[in-house]
């Protein structure tokens, strides 16, 4: 294996001392830049905090850790470059030797993520003096979690345990927000020692499992990573969601759902989104748990406004049930075979995002303690959110032929910016009365409620009327 690696490196230019100096200088510069903000945050954490703020901070940490585990499991995590997967994986070489470089990369990613969690923990529990123990705890948790994901990649039993752990972590995060006064006081030092010992054991098991990693699993993971890399370098984020959707449904058997009696033909287009949600119960459960995030961020003292998180979450929830509209836009000929008027088709496609967005707004604002006129004002933004979600689902791929715009700090490509703002623009236009009310905080909201009702419906109706073809 060493000889093969040496042969591969022989065709590359050797790294000079200037390259090494530049890398070291860049690392020192990054450390100097982040040192001051970290010191400021840790100093601010020395004050007294309420149990509600501690619970909110721990919730955000647990959500971040659960996202780290879920992302590691979804991406592989053990993947190989295309050349190694094509030429080295199926050779008689030691499987562990072929995967050793990937293992080092995963270790580096885990350590970096653990340092972030370790720095956030003293801020959440107001214990800046336990920074060293918190860093050990964070690094051990992420390294152990990554090792667990490696084991889950090659074993269905380990994968089932990892999915169960993700569920437990999510439930604990919700409990930290719901009942923060009942949180037990866990010493950071002993917890770090236990987690570190567990991480060492899992890391040893994962290192041993590399020798038994099936080639089929590694090839599939490398193929997914190649698609992800191509979509990222080509700046076409829409391709990523298609890849995820196709991979999910390709590995699942679809069970028949009873069709409602006396359902009109055009409403069947909305019923398909209901069936899709029923077949993926994890997605509505995740959306339900996400309604707590604006309240958690508000309690944790994050400067981002809670209403901004509510708007982003509502648009995300509405966009999660627009797969039918997206497929209609990609294949208009198939949509015309439905035998339904194009405008009626789009109007029916708007029902699921409108209803789900409204439900998400109601829950999020209720958790924030905003009721009465503010709750009604938020619900009336649902038509605008549905219009924005439909526009996002029907947008075209990124246009890379558009020119660059120079703002004095380098050129910014117009194509990706316009792609990202497509859908957000119409949602913002349809929620201008609510945005104005949130900025001015008026004593009476009657006029804003009427204006929002008219604006939201008008934006959705105008978008449906102008979209003549699916």
C-alpha cells in the first residue's frame, strides 16, 4: 500500500516550504481572529443565568449534536475518492489501509465539531471555568458519534441503535425546553471521563470494523459523495434534494393507502402530498419538534429575532409538501395528462403548503407566547408562504451564464443569488404588513390584520393566475 501511495504522489509536485509556511500562517491567523470573540463569549457566560436559559442552551447543543450524527449517518460516513473506489477498493490490498486516509479525515472533522460543542457548553451552563473539561466532553462525544456512524454503516444492528439514539437525543432536547427546572445537575468532569472512555471503545471497534467493511456499501457511499460533490461544485442545490428523494424511495416498498370516497379529481393532487407525509412520519415529527426552535432561541438569548425564525420555519414547512408542484414543473407533459386545468392544478397544489404552513405558524407563535391579534396576523401570512414555496419548487436550475457583480470585495455570481432569492421574494412581498407590524410594534393591529389578509390572498391568487402552465 505504501508503494502504491508513493507511486501516486510521485506524479504530483512536491509541497515546498513556502506552502507549509502559508498553511501554518493561515492557521495562526484564524486562531488569532476567533480568540477574541471566544474570550468575550466565555466572559459573558460567567454571569448568573436562569434555568430556562440553561435548558434552552442545552437544547440547542443537543439539536446540533443530533444533526451531526444524522448528517454523518446520511453521508456514509466512510467514503472514498472516485479513483480509490475504482482502482484500490477491489484489489487484494488491506481494506483498512485503503480507508486509513478517510478515517483520518473523519477524525479531523469530529475533533473540529467537538471543539465547537465544547465551547458552547460552558456558555449554556454558565461555567467558563470548566472549559477544559467541556472541550474534552465535546470532542469525545463527536469522535464517539462518528465512530458509531462508521459501525452503523456496516451493521444493521448498530444502525438501529444509532437511530434509537437520535430519537432519544431529540426527546431529551425537547424535555430540556419543556421542563428546564427539573434538569439534573451533571458534573462536567466525570461526564467527560465517561464519554471519553466510551469514545475510545467505539473508536477501537470502528477501526477494527474497517477491515470488514463490504465493498458494495463503500461503492454506494462513494457514488453518493460523488453526486454531492458534483452538485456542490456546479452550484445546483436543487439536484441534492432530487438525489435524496430518489435514494429514499428506491429503498422503500410503498404500501397502498385507501383513497377517500367521493374525492373530486382535482383534490386528488393534494391527497398525494398527504400520502407522502404518511409514508415518511419522521418528517412531520421533525417539523413538529422544530416549532420549539423560535422559543428556544429566544430563551437562549440568541440575537436572531424569534419572528424571523418563525418566518423561515413556516416557509420551510410549506416547501416540504411541494413535491407534486416540483414534478409538474420538471415534466409539464406528464402534468397535462392529469386532465385538470393548469391553474386549478396549481391552486390544488397550494393547499398542502398553505395548511401545513399555517399549522406550523400557530404552534411556533403559541410556544413564543404570542396569541390574539399576533397569532391571527401570523396565520394570515400562510397564503404568501404557500406562494413562495410553490415558486421555490418550480424554479429553474442555477443560471451560470449571468455575469459577476463586483461590490468591492470580489465578484459575486448573480445566478446563485437569484436562485436563492426565488420564492423568498414573493413570500416577503406577501407578508409586508406583518413585517411592518413586527418592526413598529403598534398598539392596535386591526389595520395590519386586514391588510395582511388582503395581501396574502392577492399574492397567492396573482401567482396562480400568472402561472398558466404547470
